[in-house]
């Protein structure tokens, strides 16, 4: 599974769609003025563009994988819980819900929603590149919605999720089809315009640092560690071409051996 269009795209157009990775690389510069402004702007952008309208519809396409994932009586760990908008698709009530994030403010939103839904939870604050403060093989299901594209270096984070999962446990979630044509074009017509209008950010940098992992890279690393159970593309699920789709949802299992 890969993007074919990106491979043949001229560099100047590629920079607009997927960022100038040759110049800026994949590791964010915490002292960079554009990155600092993005950190202050992100929550406002998310609230205005991702919680309703087209953004919400795109996110919901990935959340629906929750419908056929039974969480009844299980220990759940969610990586980058955000505002856990997927709760409306939850199948069964877990024994405990652990939320892990590097933004305290976002965890506050998740805590409120879990309380409103009478779901027992605990939260763990995790700084970038830190190991999860969770015991080995203690979690039944890891949830990760629209977070794996952000984690760098990805392999180290996935290995930590593998560590905390019980044998036979599942990792379930969704990612944008980062690196594919439809996602890059959609972002150029929406997010890039918003950023240019409301900020002084050089968005070529932020794309690289905010989404260092292409969808095909994420799938490759998941395939290395876990057993694939389900992958679904949206909106054209009957046409399994990454370049034509916007969201990839997945279910993987940790081997029982």
C-alpha cells in the first residue's frame, strides 16, 4: 500500500501537498518560531475545523471501526485521546479506560467526557519520547485515533504499545492517508488556506513536523509488529488505492505466542 502519485509529483507541488521534507526533516525544532506559534494555535484550529462540518465527517469515518470492537470488561489504553469523539461508537463498557497524552488541556476534555459517560478512567501524562508508565502485558486494547502520524520516531512508540498489550490484545484506530494525493490536496485547499489567513506560520515546516509519518510507513511498521485483522480505506473502500482516499482505519492483534 503506497502513494504512486507522490513519487512522480514535481518537488514544488510536493512541498505544498506534503511539506518540504528535504529541507525541514521530520523532527520538530522546539525553538522554531513557527513551531511555537503552531503550538499556541493548534487547539483553536482543531476546535474550528475538526469538530464539525467536513472535518468531523472525515474523522467519523475512522471512528466507526469502534463498532465491531467489543470493549466490555476490558482494560483500554488510548494514545493521544484528544476529545475522544469516538465514544458515540463505543461497543461495550470497559473495566478501565486509561488516557495517555502529552497535552494536559486535551486530557481535561477527555476526562470530562468519560465522567459524563460513567466510564472509570485514569490518566497518564507522557512527555515526548518517554516510555509509557504502564506495566508490561496489562492492556487488552490500545486505541489510537489520528495520533500515529504524529509520533516520531514511530517504531519506538509502537514497540512500547506492543509491550503493554496482553498476548492476543488488539490495537485499533485510524490515521489520515498522509503522503497520499487526496489528503495532500484536501489539506492544501483547507488547512493551508486557514493557516495562511490567520497566522504567520510557514506551513511547509509544520506539515513535516506535525505529520512526520506517511500512512504507508505506519502500515509497514504495524505489519512488522502485529497480525493484521482489518484495514479499511474511506471514502472509496471498494477502491483500495491510497491516493484516492482520506482515512485508513485498522485493527491489529498481538500474537498469542
